[in-house]
C-alpha cells in the first residue's frame, strides 16, 4: 500500500532530520562564503527590483535547509549595513547547522524559525520584499499550494527567487529511485543508503544515471547528497512550459532565468537557418526549445514577480545614471582576460562556448567597479583619449551588456538611489 500524503510528509521531515542537506560544516564559514543563485543581492536588485538598490530589504528564506541562501544574503546585507533575513525550515537539524553558520560569521541580521512554508501566511505573514524558495516546491505534495503560500506573504512590488529541478537534466534519477524502492522495501535509512551504494556500484553501463555526467550528489561521498538524489520520498521535476504555467496559475510572471543564455536555442545549433527559425519563435517557445536541445538543464533558477508588479527590466532602463556591477568578478582580472583573448569562455547548458568580445570591451570592464555610473565611465574613457560621443559609448556598452548579462556576469543598478 502506498503511503498517504500525510505519511509522505512525515517521511520528508524525517529525511532532513537524519540527513540535513546540503551537508555543511559551520567551521568552514571562517574560510569562505558560498555564493550562488538565486538570492544573490545583485541579482535581486537587477531582476526583481529593476535595478533599484535593495535598501532595507526584508527577505524570507522559506525552506532554508542548512543555510546556503540565507547565509549568503544575510552576509551581503550586513556588508551594506541594512536589511534583515527571516529563515524558516521544517528540520530542526538543518536549522541548527544554519544557525551555527550564522554564529561563526557573527551575523545578527538573521532570525531562525522552525516550521512549514505552507504555514507562512499564518505564522510569518510579513510582508516581505523578497522571498527565496530554492529546491523546496518540488518536494511538496502540492507545489502550487506552496507557491500560493509564498506569494501570500510577498509585499507590493516584491519578488521571488526560485529553483526547481529540471526534467531532462535529471535523466536516470527517477527510474533508479523506483528501483531502490523495490529493492529496499521497509528497510531503515542506513540499510537503504547501503543498498543505494551497492546498486550504484553494480549498475550496467547502459543505465541512464550512470551515463548522465551532470549529476554528482551520489558521487561526492556524503550520505545526505545520495539520499536527497536517490532516496527522497517525494520529488518531481519540471520542463520550462510547466514552470511558466505554475507561475501563471499563481498570478506571477517570469522576471528572468539565470543564466539567461542557457535558454537561447541559438547556442545549441550551428545551422544558421535553424537558428533563425528558432529565433523567430515567441520567448516561451524559445526557452522550451533550448531546454529540449540542451538536455543538460538539471535545475531551473529564476526570478518571478506578480503579474502586475515589478519594474521594467534594468537593461531596458539604461541611463547615464545606471551603475554597472560585475557579479563576483574583479574588473582588472576580467579586463585582462578580454584584452588577452578578445573573447570569454563559458560552459552554458552543457555546451562549451567561446564568445567574441565587442570592441573596447576590456577598457570598459576595467572601469566597472560597482560605484561608477555610465556617465562617469564615459567621462573616464574620454579623459583617457577615447573620443566617444555619449551615443557611441552607449552603443558600445550595450554590446558589452549583450555579452555579459546573459551569462549573469554583469548586472545593473539604478544610480539614482544609493546602494547603501
């Protein structure tokens, strides 16, 4: 007899008490800050706030696990001297790890609560300027109900950062989950983990998971990663059209996939006629086609706002006061790479790409320090002998933005409002 929904909920809770995920050692906070997407502060400003500085951001991390997203955002807000993070998770074990990580960092701008995201409207109503829910909705019996709970606590003009599993990139996961359920029966957690490792070692070369190079949770050695990938009592994955339908049903609209270039079908086909035909499709169909061609999207990271909310995309509001910001990159290092090779190398959607840089890219990048506005950068270039009109400079910058923004390397902030 299959477990009831309530029994399955209990199994999910039990998993994260026994195997907090991802496995993290709080002592390592003294050595490095884990950064990523969603919920990087620069991304929130660009994709959710249309370039507006976050200011005194009120953020909620729903289903925060062992703390990666909450710690990253709280640290970035602390460096600005403003903002607050509320963390909520069903697992006491995961919460304890996240709390200790915050303690090691000396973060006083984050509060911790144990609870279900389905209870957010009752227990933690906010409203919040930003809500993070990374890798959680796909473990719920009713993901739409979970998204409705997140949206209910979202303040006017706010937005969400989400991650959902990708169907095609997880090829091989679900047949092996099913196989392990057959083999394990009523076995306890320890025996199930041992069986999973035994089966992985015995898989034939034809097995789809063995042939899938994109997934490594079961190869890293920790039990939490293996359990989450292959023994989870409930998970599902999404195709692009399913994600967009989920958002529409919740009254939300997509603010941007990260990285956006991954959802451009032109990078997967070298035939010019096919690329042109793909480029003529509506945006939603282009993104769906890119996923189908890539086959390598094991997860989807994206930002969303209410259908009637949100500012125009930051790049569409380009103005002399706009402040370009490199995401987790040093201007001098990137400028040197561009000057040396005239291109930028990236692996996107499973494809290794080398993308040519536009004219003057290295000189432009060298001046992008996250403080100078486009007007000021233009002035610096002219002072250095570049006789560029504003119009010519803006055209040159747009070409650079068209290269780096889809890679999520260059974002924009509205310089009319200070970042701190």
